[in-house]
C-alpha cells in the first residue's frame, strides 16, 4: 500500500505540473516554472517522516511534468508554427475517413514530407472534388499552412489537445499517389466506418443521427438537428452522446452485473472494453476511456487492493505523457470527471438512498435499479458541474434528476447488440432497431421539454451564481474533511 501511495503522489505531482504549464505558466520563463517544484522541495524540510518523502516525490514529479511539457512544445508546436502563412507542396498519409461538410471536406493526415515536421495535420479541402479517400492512402497536394494555435484571431488549444500540430487548406485537386505498406494499422477505422454505415441502414432516419453519435462517435448528422442538439446542451446532457469514459463505464457496469465482480469478470471486461474501442474506430476519446477503465479493473486481475485515487491519477498521468496538451481537452476533462465521479461516489450515494428509503419487497428490484441510475446521475455531476461552469458558462440543475441515464445505457448496449444481429439477420435487426428508436424519441421529448423550463440552467453571468457554486462545494468539502 505504501508503494501505491507513492505512485499516487507522483502522478498527482506530474499532472499538476502539466495543467499548470498549460493554463497558467504558458509562455513563462524556465526559471519561473522550475521555481515551483524547488520551493515545494524546500518546504519538505519543515516536515518529517513519510510527509517529507511524499513532498519530495511530488516536487520531482512536478519537475518531470514541467520538463516534458516544454520539451513536447519545442518538438511539435514551436517547430510547426514557423511554417504558418507559407504555401508549399507536400506529401501526406490519410489517417481517417474524410469528414464531408457542405462546402468542404476535412482530412486528417500524417505529414510524410521530409521538409516539414512529421506530425498529424488537419487539411480543409475546398477543391469540390469527391473526397474518395481511405485511411492509409498516400497523397500529394499544394497546401496553404496556417497557425494551429489561433482561430479567428484568438488563441485556441482545441487542435493541439487532439495531437494536431499543423493545419492548412487547399483549393486544388489532391493527387492520390498510392497506399502505405502499413495500412493494416488503420483497420479499427475501417471497422468504425462499417459500424457507422450499418447504423444508418438499420435505424430510422429520425433516430439514426443520435445512434451514430452514441455508438460510433459520428456527430455531424446529430449536430444537424439544431433543436435536439440545443436542448441536449441546455439540459446538460450533450456529453452522453460522445464516445467517452461514461459510455465505457456503462458497458463495464452491465457486464459486471451479469458476470459478478471478480477476477474473471474483470479480465473479460478489459478485453471487451478494448474490443469496443476498436469497433468505434479507436478515436482518442475512446482510447483515453479504455485506459482509465482498464486501470480501474486491473487491481482485481492482479489480486491487489484497488486504490481508486491512485488508479485515477495514474491513468490521467499516462494519458498526459502521450500528449501533455490534452490537458486542455474539454472532452478529456468531462470524461475523466464523469468516470471519477461514478467510481468514487456512485456506491456511497446508492448506499445512502438504500438505507434511508426502503420500499416494499415486491418493488425492491425495480426500486434498486431506479436509485442505482439516480446515484450514477448524481455522481457524474460531482466533477462535471464545475467543468461545465468554467468551459460553457452555465450549469444545468435538472440533469441529475431527469435521470435518463438508464435509457442511454440501454440504448448503448442494445444498439451494439442490434448491429451484431444485423450482420447475419438484417430484417429482424431493423425491427429491433425500430423498438430501440422509441427510447431515442423518449429522450428527445424529455430534454426538449426540460430545456423550456425556466429553472433548467443557471448561467455564470449572474454574479451570485459562481459564489453559490463555490460556497456549495466548499461546504461539501468541509463536511467530508470534518465529518469524523
């Protein structure tokens, strides 16, 4: 257990340094940055024993976090920014299926030209040609590059948080020059695209966009439904249709309910979680969720005590090691917050409701399921509420009590089951899809009605709202620390 706590301390120190670098110290001198872990290390001598050791470990981990963040910046963003505004002819490799828009196509590529940094790039194609590309296609094009850290004159981290360090556009025809010999590594993208197409064939036209977003992470059609998209945002439920940690947590919850919580079921869940990641095309959000859930499930497999604080902090550290700029990803923050809330608080909340409210035995099974989903809804909001307030300027007061997570979880598991049946029995699968579509329409009805209520959202523009939110969290934290 001592080694586990040391790992937790190191992980928290490293993650703190990366987030500080990204949000507070960006552009500061190296001396100013390194002064923080030095002061922290010096403060360790005010303590004795284990506390001194933990502070020194945290200081060393912070030094590593600061160093890796700035080194990563120099090797990626700094090298790429010098090309902003230049027009060049280059070569690249397609890494995902084109995202077709009204007037253009978005192409995700890996630059292969030796005259440019070999990084991931986003290309906006205005050539009006049919974007008939597949992952692994090698292309040649003339590209006008632009800054990846600026959009409409304002700084942005949305691209670098996804590992995209070059951006540009072209109006000329893109030449396909061949196929990469290692194209087999993109097979998850092919599977994800096949899943997306099958959902479109099986589900009715009005519910297919929602199911594509929920199961395959394809959200273009879902964004096209302005009424539903706006209602989901106001109701605070937009995150439920993004392939994220919450979806994977649902998958694991269903599997463990059927198989029980033991070493064997944990191993099966880890395997199925990564099968799910491959099926949806291995987007970054699903990979990050797979890492988090796998580490949380690994302790029973290894026969160790599951220290959730250590597991969560170490999972976040692993994700940040691969790309420190992902600290700025709102999707990562919401996904991590949702998973952390569910794993840390859903069981205590469930135990509280079970103890305080005891229905007649005949209704106990139904009641247990209701309070389980309500507990999950409340647990998810513990960390996502502050994030919504910071990033979107409002929080939704009805999201925890609308309690549609049971429908989302049923759609999530049932949708994959319908697609599996559709591989061999398309007609019966379309009938099942029509039944599941009733749940999609139910969700649309609930969120569209809730969005019209005057108390649905609390906007941070009201000067009293942030004070109320901070006071509420301060009181809960004080209670947690002083309850003994």
